[in-house]
C-alpha cells in the first residue's frame, strides 16, 4: 500500500463532508474514501496513503448487507499496523448508483456513491438502443447524478444521420460525445469534460467498450480487457462484470 500524501479534495472531500464527520462519535479518527471494494475488505484512500480496511463488528452486525460501504463511500477508520485499518463509521451516502438484485427495487445493492457524472456508454453497432439510453438517464437522474451520453466505436462506421435523428431529443438536454479509442481527439474531448475533483462512472451494456475508454482516458491500462472476439467484437474486463 502507498505511503504518499494525498490531497483528499481531489477525491471529492468537501466542507459539507467535514461537517458530517463532526456529528460522528468517531470524529477524531482518520477519514478516507473507498476506492476498491473486495469481498471482505476495502481499500481506503486517506491523506497519508491507501489503507486496507475491514469492518468493525458493529458495522457488520448492526447494518443490513445493502447498507455496507461501497466504492465511493466516505468512511471513518482506526488505522493500525502498516497501512491497515478498521472502518468504524460511514458518512451518509449521497448520489449513489444501485444494482437491482432479483429485479426488485427493495432488493438492491449499492455499487458506487458520491458520483457527480455518469457516462452512459453505447457502441455504434448492434448495441445501440436509444430506449436503453433513456432508461439509464432516468436512473441516474433519480440520484441527482448528471447524465452524459457516450456513443463509442465510431470507427466502425454507422449511419450518423439516422443516429443523430434518434438521439436529437437527448442531445437537446444532455451532453453527447462520439468516441473511438482509435481517434485520440475524441478521447481528448471526453477527458476535457471531466473537471478536477469530479467523480465519474461509466455504465452500459456488455461489449460497448467501457474498460477500453477508461484506459484511453487514463493513458494507461487500469482495467484489464480480454482479447477481442472476432465473432462478437466484444471484450470483457476482469472487475466483476463484462465490458
């Protein structure tokens, strides 16, 4: 784990979060943001580096599983040993994305929180479906997250006039980007739309190129993608779902 010093404002720490922390009985302990969620532990970025943290017993047994921390949550933890810690409290969750389990609203799992902007990715091939894009937009707006439509794989060739006609009602209300990892200028425009300290997520169906887009934006491989299948044109990443 890293020992580097971090400016947590770049991760979204704010005066409002500071005030929320003062309400906690653990306000004098360290705080940080969950950047990776594992099955039994969490990677938490704090001012003094990244800590591998587990939940205290009260957090495990005093909450329902859907109330456990998720990626993006701000937590209070007790550091110990070399870059390890115990999470003792969690600040109130805002602007979260949820995955419905078994199709029921009541049975849902938080997958990311404190999200500022959601890039809704579709690819300009058989995956393109304007109704699906509308559903994603409605879902993120319910949580007060700003939606952005990203039409990826522009290098494949498509009927742009037909696409423009299909999304014109969306483009009147929300930003729309046409991208391809083989066209660097399109990635640059997308990168310039992300402001300092802003948290963004990429959502979309399997095969639209989310991982490849993230890697291109970061300028390095941060998500692993498998070999491209010639029969489907789809790649899969290794972080708990297909790309």
